[in-house]
């Protein structure tokens, strides 16, 4: 009796497994496993690896480069007609940031981005362990920036400026640490009494890495669809950059359809992108430090970390026709854009690619020592298209001070008329993704497309085997029962 009971248990178990296998087989025909995983990804659930990694980001390396003036005295006295520059760097810092979730619903996510939560100097990665203590000569950017701001003011203002800065050197010899973190001059304190929005410390990294409020609200969830995943609804509860409010008002007054990347509509925060990217799809990212958005231009397909990735160049070809080609009345060259309202001290400032790469500015008329090239100076992002996760990033930009005709200022300042003076340039490199994120990405991108057809065939064959096994076993039971009855009949 126990053997008979065990026999029927086996039959029921095989039949049940066959039924389950049949259901899974039908599901595998109807459902795309990769798509199902993507749907789970855009829900962005709490506790999932994709969200946990995103919370502990960004993380990477910041490399800074300065331009040492090697012939300052010869240029100022007229012996040399051009400024000779020597690039100093990289000066490397390890950066760790985080995203603090403030509120999450099924369709939106509100979070605060803390880009520079932890900053550590990397002596090994820098060009020299003691690079911060080395002395170089740089233009007095405070002096030049303020002079450029007053260029179209009344003559009395420039006269007062000359009186205040009469003892202020045009070139300053100091340590790299001073220029990066504690750049101040006696004239700066005097000017702060007369000029609004002047900060006391003009250190380049001191201001560039200063913590500021960035509260994003982005779309998530299947309700918004895959194509809208992580598109920004608002930044600090606004759909535009407040620093650009005057430009926005002017745009609304004009009838021309002018390109102006100062509204956040449909942009991304540059941490995650929509899955299933198409090279033809237009992508814009928010550049908070520049108070604008950037258009990503698809370049080609590359391989990185074992993934196929779309390489995009951060290069706005329309900037020459945009509303950002003027810095406080100073016309900018193509390949530059105004950031005067975004940086400290509210003086004429412009960003370009390093060494003026891609710019129409004829830098060789004023400088020696620059060598713009695509490999070292192009800004790029590589995105894995299935997941929409960035796998490589080299965010490169150069900060400059555009100068007008310096008539009315000292003879030394007039030597710099109509130059665009590079202050420094930086490169932010995204670190490799954590192993757990890479595992899930590889599973979704590489394993799932191969595993699904294999699983489908296996489920089909297993279902057939279960069906045949059950039928054959039951048929065998019937035959055995018939023969047993026949033998019993003959014995009678």
C-alpha cells in the first residue's frame, strides 16, 4: 500500500510540474524578460541595488589644471607680444557625493543632490605630491574680472577703480593652494565696500566646490513610461534657472524662436537616463554649475567595462545663436557661453572647452603654450543604452574671463585688451561602477537575451516530457491492471 501511494504521489508531482512548466512556457512566449526587468528598474524601488548605488553617487575624480605665466615681465614691458603659458596639473581630488531622498511616490522622486559631500586631495594621482605648495604666476583674475565689469560704466567709475587698484599687481606669484582655496587681495576688500555681490575668497575650487542647494523632482515609475524615466520636473521648485530670469523675460518679449538652454523641460540630471536609448533621440542634461542645459550630440558606439555604449559629446553647436553668447556686453566667440550670473562676484565669465578646443577664438594671437585636441579636451559621456546608466564620463570645461577694449585703465591692463584669459580648467572622471551594479547590468544586457530562448526551449521540452511520462505511466497502469484481471479470471 505505501508503494502504491508513493507511485501516485510521483504521478501527481510530475503532472503538477508539467502544468507549471506549461504556464511558464506560455509566459516566456508572451513576456520579454529584459523588458520586465527594465520595468522594475524604472519603478526605482527602495532597497534595490540600482537605487542604493545611485544614493551613494556621484563618485569620481576631479582633475584641475592651471596656466602658469612664464614671461610676465617681458609681456608687460612690451618685449614679448604674446603671453607664454605652461599648463600645470593635474591636481587631483577624490570626490564622493550622495543623493538624499526627500520624498518618493509611484510616479515621482524628490531628492537633494550633495555633489561634494567628501573631498580628499590625491597626492599620488596628482602631477607631484607637493603640487599644492609649488609657486606659479597667474593673472590677477579679481582685477581683470572687476575691470571687465566696469568697462561700459561712466568714466568716473573707471577712474575710481584705477585709484583703488593702483598698487594691485596685474600678475600674482603665489602657491597653487592659494589660488585654488584662498585667493584674495587687498583691493578685493576695498571693492567689496562699493561693489555688490563681492565675495572675500575667490579661490577657484573654494567656490566651484562650495555646497549649494540642489533639490530635484524627477519622473519615475511605469505610469510615466520608459521614455520619461528620470526626466526633471523641477530644480529647487522651478522649471528654469533663477540666475537666468532676466534672459528668460527677454526671450518671452521677443518674437524670434531663439535657442536658449536655460529651461529645464525634458532634461536629465546626468545621473540616470531613459532606458532603450536611440542615437537619434535628443538628450539634454542639466549643468548646475553653468546655470544651463547641455545638448548631448551622439558621436559613435564604443565598448567600455564590457558593455556597448553610446558616446555623446557635450558640445552645443547652436551656442553662437543662443542667448548665452554675451557676457555683460562682451561678445563671446563661438564655442563659449556666458556664466557670469552663475559664478562668484558677478563679473564677466565664460566657459569653453579646455584650451579653447572647438572655439573660433584665435587664441594663438594672444597666447603660446596651448594645444587644443579632441583626445584631451573634448567633454564626453558614454551611456549603456539598454539600462540608460552612464558607464564613462569625462566632463571637461575651462573657466575664462573675456576682456573688452581696456581703454581708460592702466597701461598694464590695456596690454590685455580683447583677450579671453583662461583661469583654469577641470575634468571630472566618473569612477567605475560598483560590482553589484555591474552584475545586474550584465545580467540584464548580456544574460537575459540569451537565457530567455534557452529557458523557453527547456520549458517546452520539459512540459512535453512530463506529459509523455504521465501518459505512459498511466497507460502502463491500465495495461497492468487489465493483465492482472485477465489472470485472475483464468485462475477462477
